[in-house]
C-alpha cells in the first residue's frame, strides 16, 4: 500500500510538555461540597418523601413511631 497524501513519511514530534502550574491538588468530593453548602435543603429533601408516606398512611406511622416514643 502506498502512503496517502496526509502522510509525509517524517517522524512526528511529540507536543511540548509544560510544567505544572503552582498550587495544591486535592480530590474534592462533590457530594460533601454540596452538602456543606446546602445541608438544610438536603435534609428537608430527604425527609419530605418520608413525611408524605406517613401522612398518607397514618396507621403505619403510629405503629412505627409509638414504640420509639414509649422508650423515651
């Protein structure tokens, strides 16, 4: 096979390696960053489905919460 017009036959030179820019690198966990800024909103969003479930099934809520409240 003949080389096509895009191949010149020369050895390609690698791109230059730049030194890293100063500063520290650390792994940032996105969930912890989100929860540190909006912890109240996250707690409310997690409790909202539970509140709706207990509101719709009040008898289940009383069965679940009654033993917990009697211990206190």
